């Protein structure tokens, strides 16, 4: 049995621009194994996919945008052909995280629906005509901290039937009276910190069924004919269940999921923005949704940079 693996010196596989990525390619075998070459391909790219709902199925599946290459290395790990002994044999490697010429910066690892930014290491061990090649691929994570200050911007809110948007004035009187009040502690959020706030049901004629926080990403992809914009849900967190006590301060708390969020991005080719929906479900079937735009960033304190 012969296998190949890629082992990075950082177990969490999280790196920052300018860092060196070090590790080893490990071949494990039970008998002597010959190889022609061991080559490594390191690639980081942003792939953009048009939304079928925005521009139609034909454009979505046959007119995808060309990937933006951020990182591209080809390394000869073995320096030619050779043979490995039974057991584990390590081939060390290292490379520096510097963006490709023409690319001003790195973008954070992000797995979206229409925008995807990924950094991968692929190793291929070629073994000649009569032996199968060995191949292994892993993903490593790039985080891009920001320096500078991001002061809190608390957002108080009050929701009543009269403040609801997209509701006809003639229909407001048909909605059971209610009043919700609360505060978001900040809308410019460090990805390393949880999102916090509070909500209070001051009055409600109808029984409350559930209160939820819904995190939404809004991805925009530019193409020849214009822009395709699509909003998709990332996660939904229930913060209250059942008919809560009136005038009880209910804390809002949500951890940003790794890989599925990134700092807010706005470029000529694409945008990745985020919103928070505060959803209150009533037992009589009514649903109230309040939308809050969020600005996400990666605090520089995560790698010890002052000024965060």
C-alpha cells in the first residue's frame, strides 16, 4: 500500500499575506517505490458564477466568468527521479504568500454560491508507465486582517405595524397590534467576535411563536450585459421559542461561521455583502422581518497588529 499526503506546519492551516507556508510531502509505503518526479501546484483563485435566476440558465451555465488567479506556484519537490524506502519519507517544501503580478492584494478564503475564493495545494507523484500516479490536494486558509479603528455603531430599533415596509396602509389596521424594541450593539462587525444585541417584546396581542436571526450574503457578479445580484441565507439562529414574557430583554448572540463569511468586498468584478434579518413569527401566521445591513471586517488584533 502506497500513499501520499501533504502536511503543513500549522495544524489550523490559517495563513496571512506575506507569511511563508512550510510543510512536507509525505510518501508512505511498505516496500521500495520508485518515482519519476514529485511536483507541487499551488493555486489561489476567485471563481465567479452567474445566477441562473438573475440572467437565465443559458448564461449561468455557459457564460461563467473567467477565474481571477491570485496565487500560482509550480514547485519541483523531488528535484528529479528517485526511490523511497519502506516507511515514511518526507520531502520538505516552502513558498511565500505573495499575490500574482497585477493583483494588488489577496482576498480571504470564502465559499459562496456565486463567488468562491479558494487556495489549494496539489501534489502529483508520477511513477512511470506501469504504476499508478499518486495525487493529493488540500486547501489552506488565508485571512486578511485590516488595520485601523472600527468604532461601534449601535443601532436602536422599534418595530410596530406602522413602521413595516411593503405593507399597504389600508392593511395596517388588520395586523394585530404589537411593539418590538431593541438594539444591535454594532453593525460593523469583527469576524473574530460574536454578533450581539437585544430585543424586547413590549406588547403583542398575538402570541409570539419564535424569534430568529438570519444571516444573509448578497453576492453581485459583473458581466458583459450588467450585474447579477443574488441573496442567499447562510445560517438561521433561533433566539426565542414560544410566547415570550413581555418586557423581557432577550439577548441576541450569533457566531459568524468560518469560510461562509468574509470581510465585505466591493470590486469592479464582484461584491460580497452581508445583511441580518430579525424575524419574528406570530402564532396566527404573521411574520415580521426587519433588515439590517452589516459591514464585516477582520480585526488586525488577530495577528497582533496594533490599531485595531
